């Protein structure tokens, strides 16, 4: 064989081997990098869901503690124990007291839907959606004895509750939180059981993106499913429902994550997290379709590059052999630094190379540029979202507003005006209940208007001589859903900056109107107060366009950025004002159909 052919064949073989090795190693490294990043992103989602479940558990326990310390509950139990139970009138009067007390306690929150009162192990009262059904207890006697023996609230396992209404076909599932009722002087006098629906947990377990094939389960200490979106899975073993062997399930519980890859199938990711001290676990399954697609694209890309490299080596073996090895080595070094040492995704293959090596470098750089752009976009979105969340929480609980309101309540009490003090307290409680709303970011127009009305009523106690207000809200818009605290900050802006300096009464008008032909919702806050100077009005409008805040405009900009982030170009804000005459803020939001036939934004 000729030397040229020998050299040609040798170089082709060597080149082929090198390309195969580099392709395999780089493919494995990129697959590991992609897998690691996707697993980390999904675990972050699961951690967020776990926090939401823990928040619901904590809220329910705190509410149960609050009810167990309520003086009315204590006094009514004692009155029941001391009354003549043979008297029908006594029993009817006592039931009326129980009903009024239950409605006051349960209606103060949307999370709790039922309660039961026990004297010893005997149920003396039960309140459900149908308060006439009160003759069957759901709490096991063992739980009642435990509640009488210890102070912390005790959770029951998942309960299949009886049907409260004859037309309800589906079974009703829920949990009971049981706590003793006591005080220092009389000790433990009874037990109260607060019920929270299983669907409250299932709502948290719903996937954010319905197109993703995700399954979320809440599992008890016996590995039985106690909450799921699909009610057919309740009471089943989690490992069986997830299609895992006992060993695989135990490994997932121990390590917190399990990646299951089978030939010919999309990879499956399982994540588990412990929740609180109740022995509950959050177990999740998701199909890593995106990982499979990227892996196939990466393998195809590397395969094409390998084929081109071999062809190039065969055509110009003498010339290319010395130029291919060095650039490939550089590329390999960059890949290795990115995936193992520095993890710096900004590293790029240097320009100046031509041919297939240049194509490989350019495609590599493009891939890394796209990866950087995606990661940067995700980072900016998360940063903006967290920033807005922090600001929103700050806006929800304003210390000065609370202190001023409590001072007014104190004054009413000192002046012998208990009804006025009670009304103020009710407005304050309603305001904070709606503004906090169990961590929900989206509420109905009806709730948002009520929140705003409570806020104005409280502020009017201070500014009664300087302001009056009217609210106009289309009935068709009451069930439309919008981001929480959309209207109230606009009213707050009026009170802080819009009242007339000469002491004249300022009129505030709030309107919520649906423009059904254009499928738009218009929210307007108008006042005939101090108005805005022309120069400052222009600054405000520019601030909305650029996103940069100016002095005393953060509240307006925060609302604008939140709505812009949610609705994009379909949303816009208009500011119209004339100094000394009026100011009008107008929000234009899209109307869309929501789940289960409800309209939401």
C-alpha cells in the first residue's frame, strides 16, 4: 500500500477515533449539564409548592388555636355543660348560639368550612354547609382523647365525610384539626375540631403549566395518598400510583430526587419533600420531555459534526490533520471548563477558524449564547417577580396605617362609641383579610372593590372633612379576576397627593366597567383634588414607559410593572390630570375566560 494511502487511512482512522471520543464525552457532559439544570429548576418549583402547603397547614393550626382561645367558645361550652339538657327550649336556644358563633368564626376565613364542638368524647354541636345535619361525628375517639391529653393541635388522617346535601353526588374529603378548649382557671372543658377541605391542598398541587405532564401527591406516613388533583388516587399507595418499585420509592424518599430513564421512553423525574412535623410528604412526578428533545438534538448535532470532520480529514488529510487536533482540543477544554471547573457559560470558542472546525465553534457559541440568553431571561423574570412580591407584601401591611386605625378605635371606645369602634374593627379585619387573602395573588373584582371600600372607610375616619367617595362597578365584572391590590394603591395615591391644600372636600370616584365588544376591562380612579403639575405629569408618563421610578411615584410604577408583567402589550395605563382641577388614572386590562367557565383576567 502506498505511503500516502497508509497515511490517509491512518489519519482518517485517528481522526474518526478522536471525533468519536470527543463527541461521546461532550454529549455526555452536555446531557449531564442539561439534566442537572432542569432537575434544579423543577426542584425549585417543588420547594415553592411545599412552602405553600406548609403555609396552609400553619394557617389552619393558628386558626384552630385562635378558636380554642375564643372566650365565646369557652363560655358557650360551659353554659352547655351546666344547662338543663332535658329542656327543648334550652337546647334550641343553645343551638342558636352555636350557629351564630360558628358563622362568625367560619365566615372570617375562606379556608375553613366546618367545625365540631365536643364535651369529652361526645359531640355537642356540628356546623356544615347544611347546619341542620349535626348528628354524626367524624373525629375518631382516639384523636379526641389525645386532644384532651395534650395542648398542640392534632391533625386527623384524610376523612371521607358524609354527604351534607342530597344533590351532591361526589364524596367529600377533608382533614380535621383538633384542639382542646381550656383556660387557666377551669382547665380543659372541651374539644374543638376545625375542618379544611382536601381540595384546598389539591388546588396547591395543580401544575402551573397544564401542558406539562406533572403529577403531585400529598402522602401520609403510611405512604398513602391523602391529597391529589385526581380524586381516584386518594387512599392509594403512592409507589403503586407512581409506577415505582418499593426500592425506587424508598430511594426517592431518602435522596429527595430520582431520575428514571428507560430505553425508548421519555425520562421521568420524581421529587419528594418532607412537610412540617406531621409526617406528610410531597411527592411529584414529571415527564422530562424537554430534556429528551434537547438530548436528541444534541446527539444529532454532534453526529453531523463528527461526519463532517471525518469527510474533511479524508479530503485533506495532510493539511487538515495538523489543524484539526489543536482546535478540537481547545473546544474540548472550553467544554470541560464550563461543565466541570469554572461553570462559566460565558466562555466561547475563539473566532478565526474556518471549515468544519469553524462551524463547530460557531454552533457551539450559538448554543451557549442561546443558553445564556435563556438563563438571563429566567433570572430577570424571577428577580422582577420576587422584587414585586416583596413590594406587594410591604404595601399590604402598612404600620402607620394600622397604628392610626388602632388609635381611632381606642378613641371611639374611650368616647363610649362601641358601635363605631366595632364597625371600624370590622372594616380593618375585612381589609387585612382581603389584602392578605391566604397568599393568593389573584382575587375577584368583587373582593378588590370590597378591599378598597374598607380602606377608604378607614381613611375617611381621618379625612371625613376632606373627602367623599363613590364606587361604580358593573355586576358583570364582579367575578372577573385581577391581581390583588390593583385599585387600592391608586386610592392611596389620591389620599397622599391629591387632597386639596385649601381644605375643600375632594370627591373620589371609582368605576369598573366591562367593554364586552372589545373584551376589555376598564378601571378608573378619578378625583377632583389638587391635580398634577404638567412637568410632573410628563415625568410620570415617561416613568411608565421606561420603568424607572421617580420620587413619590413608586406605587403607581409598581402597579404598572405588575400588570405589564402579567398581561404584556394587552394592558396599558392612562394618566390624565390638570393642576388644581382633577386627576384620573385609567387601567385597561383584557377580559379572558377562566377555568370552569368563570371569567378571569
